[in-house]
């Protein structure tokens, strides 16, 4: 049974992924602190944060679904920033692949939640 946002697998996975991104960017060069690093961290956190905000408004079906769409948007932004980081050689290919696969999984879960959510 889903009682809190923490019971949603997609929330837990997106939260953990944001924490993993945060750990990865610690190795990025200092000159990227206010650009790529900041953008990547904010976008990755926004995936989980939008799920949580939508959960808080779940009694309004359209509000919850709107926040899931925002979350999907942040997820796609995160994937783009990860690609920039890999292509600048700030992120190892192995880390890029692992994070990209995880964000693909999160995207599939978000889409499924969006498609199947009905206010009870």
C-alpha cells in the first residue's frame, strides 16, 4: 500500500540517483561549479522534488499528473547534462552508462505512474 511519497519506488530511485549525481560532480573542475555542476545537481534533484510536490497535491489528479510531467522534464534535462559531462571527460563512460540506464528506468516508472494514476 502507498501511504507516503517514500512508498513510491520511483521517488526512492530518483532520490538515490540525485544523491549519486551529487557524489559524481564532486570531481568536476572548479570552473564548472556555477554552470554544469550546478545545472546537473539542480535538474537531478528536481526529478524527486517534483514527484514529492505532486504527491502532496495528489487529491487533485491533474495536479499530481502535472508534477509528474515536470519530473519527466527534469529527468530529460538531467540526461542532457550527463551527456555534456561525459563528452567533456568529467564523467567516466562507466558512470555515464550506469546513471543513464537508471534515469531510463526512472522515466519508464514515471510514465507508467502517470498513465495509471487515478484519484481513488
